[in-house]
C-alpha cells in the first residue's frame, strides 16, 4: 500500500508547489530544491509510521513545504508559511473527516490502522485538490489571493491561526494512537469514549477547515477594503491637484484679460507714434508693453495634451520648488495600452510621491527627480529616477515601503505592480548605492493597432 500512497501524496504536494509558483514566479527554476522537499515528504511517510512518532509527520511536512515554497517560488518566508500550512491542513482535515465518518459508519474501522490510514489518503487527496480548484475559482480567486498574500498584517493573523490549528490537530490525532482500539470499540460498537472521540475529531476537523476558509475570505475582504480606501485617497488627492490646476489656470486667464485691456490702450498710443515717425518713443512703448506683460501675465506652462497630466505635473513642479528639488520631466500620454486614466494616475502619483519623500531625506544639493516616458513601437515606458538616502527594504527581490504605515503604503506598491502585470507588463526597481539613486521603470505592452503616434 505504501507504494501506492507515496505517488499520490507527492502529486498532491507538487500541485501546491506548481500553483504557488504560478502566483509567485521564481526568478529561476530550482528543480533540485523541489525534488529534495518531495523526498523529505516521502521519507516521512515511510519512516514515521510507528504510533509513537507518527504525530511528527504533520509538523515535518508543514516545515518541508514551507521551505520548498520559499526556495522554489517568489514567496517570502511568511507567504511560504501560509502556503505550506494550507497544503497540510487541508489534507489532514479532509482525511480526518473521512476517517471519523468511516469509524462511525463501520464500527470495526480501526482509526490507528496504518493500512486504513493509507487507503483514506489515496481516496481523499484527489478530492481535496478538486475542492481547492473549485474554491480558488469561486470565493478565493488568484488575483485577490495574491493581493491578500502581500498584505502582511492580515497574513500574520492567518498564519498564526494555521500554526495553532496544526498544533491542535497533532494533539487530536495522537489520541487514536495513544489508546488501544478496544477502548474505542466494544463488541463492534463504539464505546462512550469512542463516540466522544469521533465527535471531537469530526468537530475539530470541520471547524479547522471552516475557520481557515473563513479567515482567508475575511482577510481578502479586509484587503479589498484597504485597497478601496487607498484608491479613494488617490482619487481625492488627484481631485485636489485638479482644483489647484484649475485655480492656476483661472489666475492665468484673469491676468491675461487684464493685460489685454491695457494692450488695447497701448496700441491706441503706438499707432500715432509710428505715423509721426516717433520711432524711439514707439520702441520705448513696446518695451514697456513687454515688461508689463511679464509682470501681469501669470505663466501657465503647458506640459502635454492632457489636462489631467498637466495638473499632476504642475502640482509636482510646485511641490519640488517648495522642497528645493530639481525636477526634469519629459512625459507623454500612454497610447494604445488598455491603461485607464485612473490607473495611469495611480501609477504616476504613487511613484512621484515616493520620489519626493525619498528626496526629502537627502541634502538639498543632492535632491533631484527625473521623469521620462516613451511611446515606443511595442511598449510604453515610464521611468522615474530620484536621489535617496541609500536605505531601502528588500524582501526576496521585492522593494517594500520604508514609511511607518507599511500596511497601506505597501499595499499601494503591490496594487501598482498588479495594474502593470494585469496588462501584460512589469515593473523594474534598481538602486545604485554609489550614486545613491533609485530607479523605477514601468513597462506596459501596446496593442497591435494604431501604433504609429
């Protein structure tokens, strides 16, 4: 029986490795680590069969799967702990439910019998994979689960529950091995103790699975609420920018109207001077008109063909002037990308705000921000380079926010990356410790139609 159960078990856990590798692609393939983890799992089934050490199998496989996910995917340790714990808890709980129901229906079913244990494993694990497939297609879709796994505060709660639930299952499972089967069974009928154990076991397994799914679902909802709040903050910030931009434009319009009124009067004086060949006086009047225009007409710089982008760049210019940051920009509206205006605002606002805050941590003489975008043949690129103090948080190749409120700001970084990835694009971060410059570059593919801008 052992030679049948090992392939089924390995296929089950390998399916989890493949699923999380799809959610968190690794920078390079690591087949040796995967084979090593699967070998550890197989070994635990072969050598941890005696009743006095069988309880070790659950923590051993849980730790092995955590290590396997950490080194074969792009997950960090906390995310790997979640995935490894999930894979083990679902397998053990569904197998436990099957075992206690069998013991209740077939009273001569020995809960501690190793052959019965292996038989239930072979029957249950394919059902678990089917159940999880349906679960991930309905209430726990990949995009929402990925976003939740980047919300570290919520993830810590779920991982804490998983570890506690695993410890509880170890205690319950040890009950079937510590007591002889004749205590559980008397004349092919479950004894009072046997009936109590079956009820406790069934309740524990069902509650563990139910509470785990509920905890993940509620954490996803909480993450979605945080995302919604973040998006509303971004929209509110953009609205304030827009209002400031319109006020600036209104000042420009009013000053131009005043100059236009004065211009008519000056032109009425200029014509007689020219006719009387009073050229010197005419030139002096023209110079005065120019100086008056420079004083009265508020300069309203035009950055692009988009009012929204103009508002954002004008506001960024004002902020940089206030904080003595040198700003250079050469930005164009993204064309034919499927990127909505709102998502474009989110990307630009997030990275420009981060650049300003990074510059505020360095001496005034070193502060600069350089923003460049390009509509190339197949890609649209936005690049932001800024000075920073050389300090950053990097976990498993992912840059995290250094702001105190890591929960909401870290979520913003993940959402921006998700926007790019949802359109088939990607985000690159580079830091130069020698020059103390930080670069972020967003690449989004263009559609095949109308790429000649």
